[in-house]
C-alpha cells in the first residue's frame, strides 16, 4: 500500500538534463489541454446524444454541467490534499482516473450512466488542474516562471478553442462516443510522462484543512479577481460569436474559423509575448471597445478577436506568476486550486453574461451582442483595476526563498529553496576550494532547486 502512496523520483538521466523543467511543463500541458478540450468538446455532441438517448436538451446539458460543477467544487480541496500527500502523486493518479472515466463515458449504455461517468471524469480533471500551476511553479527556475505559466495558459487556450472544431469533426465522422474515446490514448501517453518527467514534491504541508492564509495577501486576492475577470472576458466571445454569426447566415465552419483567432491570439500572447500588464489589458480594452461600436462582420471580428486574445494571453500567465510568487511553496497547491477555481468561475460567468444579455435584448441577436460586449468591457475594466491594485514591487516570501548565498559562496547566483536544500548548502560550504568553482556552484544550485 505504501508503494501506491509514494511518489517515484524522475530517472537520473531526466533530472540532470538542462531542459528537465521544460519536459515537466510539457507534461503539465497535456493535462491543461485535455481538461479544457473536454470542457468545450461535448457541446457539439448534444444533437447526437439527444437522438441516441431520446432525451431533451435540458437533460443532455447535464453531460456538461455535471462535469463543470464537480470540477469547480473539487479544485480547492484537491489542491489542499496534494499539498499534504504529494502533487506529483495526485497528478499521476488524476490522469489514471481521467483516462479510465473517459473510456467508461465512451461505452456508456444510457444517459444516466454517461452523466455519472462524467462526474468521475471531473474528479480526475480536478486532480490534474488543481495541481497544474503548483507543479510548474515548483519545477521551473524562478526566472523562467512567467514562460512556463505562459506555455501552460496557451495549452489551455488551444484546448478551449479546438474543442468545438474537434468535437464536430469526431461526431460527423466517427460518432459521439469518440468525443470521449479520444482521451484514452492521449491519457496513457501523458500518464507515462507524469511518472517519468515530473519532479517529486519537495515540501509538504500535512493536514486536511485548507490553509487560506495566502488570501490575507492583497496580491493574491486581487490576482484571483483578475484571473476570474480575464477568463470571463475570454470565454464570453467563444459563446457569443457562433450564435451571432449563425443567426446572420454564416456556416458553422465559417463561424469556427473566425472564432479560432481568439484562442490562437491568446496562445501567441501567452507563449511569445511578455507585455507589461497595462499594455496587455490596454489591448484587450481597445479590442472590446471596437467590438462594441463596429459592425459584426468577419473582416472586423477576425483582427479584433485576435487582438483581444493577445492582450488576455499576455496578462493571464503574468498574473498567475505574480500570485504564485507571493505564497510559500507549502501552500502552492491550495493557491493553484484557487486560481483554477477563479478560472472556472470566470468561464461559467462568461456563458451566463452572454446568455443573459441576449435574453435581456428580447433575443435580438444584434442588440444582445451589443449588451454582451458592453458587459465584457465592464468586466475588463474591473480586471484593469485589480491589476492596478497589486503592488508592482517584488514581494519576498518569508522563510521560503534565499536571494543571497551564504558568505563562502560570494555573489548571488540565483534563488534557492529552504528546507531540505539547507543541508545541500551546508555540504557545499565544506567543499574544497577547487570544487567550489562557479560552474560547480551553478550545477549544485540547479540540483537543489529541481532535485527529486
């Protein structure tokens, strides 16, 4: 039993690679991509599910709602459990649960069993997503944290954006069951990657009660508000644009191609651009203002949605990095869960805002779109305010990071983590002078930061 509850270390050959942290980020991206893909892919299967099970749209909608509600409710408690028992352990078992539940969904004999298996699938997804940001913040060098979180955010955006297109393709060619079956081979590969490429948890915080002390820090509170606002603004157009374009006679393919510019822009902003927060949110605000007043034509929507995606994509990982940098490592699982909960609430809020705006306009799609973009602009301005409320100076984390080495090491060569690594520094202090060369120090410092 202890073997099943013990995290396995990475192979020495993997741990010693200079790009080991990149492999860890790639592994986390599998979970980020699959979680968001599965959240958006099932809506394309609704007509087939209604026909297969002779059910109403309201009944079929629980295939998505059961997943989203379970995921949102479990993110924080699962994050706390992973802090206590090991983030790698929960991530690996999360992939196992998610993959097995996906296979069960593909074989479901009735709508009721499909919904039950979707709840089990959401449990696995919660084990993946609650840990994602914490795993990256613990595996990536401090100077590369923004880059690592940017790649993870890009994977989420691609999963969210490709879900409708992939779902439609699978339903039309292979049938609705492959909407869930496609997760099985990908999940098996990712499961092996999690075992071999993720580092073990360096510091654990035993106990089951979530430590909400990080919420006392203003940068965490404002950062969570900014995360929710950013994803609300991102997800709103993903719901609004297809409704608007189909109502005006565009095909589903055309609507999908136009909409793809938003997640692609998000991925570009998250992965390749490092804009200042004011610039990033300024781009998003400008795009929403233009969408509010300009005609809803593909030639207008494509560049503006791309600009909106670039702004939000550059802001989201920077905001996540700022929040994670403000908390000690022992609380990173809980805060990672809080960030993902904020993202999930923002996603749900985007759906609610758009559908409410269209209903308020008496189902006049044109007027409802104006109301929706006005609401999204208001939320974006609130997000700007949340970003401005966070103090710009770097915040040292008490008893967590050492920004200067002890005297025998001379000048600073990078941050080290306290705890077990104090013994490593003590051992380094005893090294003969010829072994305490800069290259050796950098090697030992890297091992201290990314061991296990």
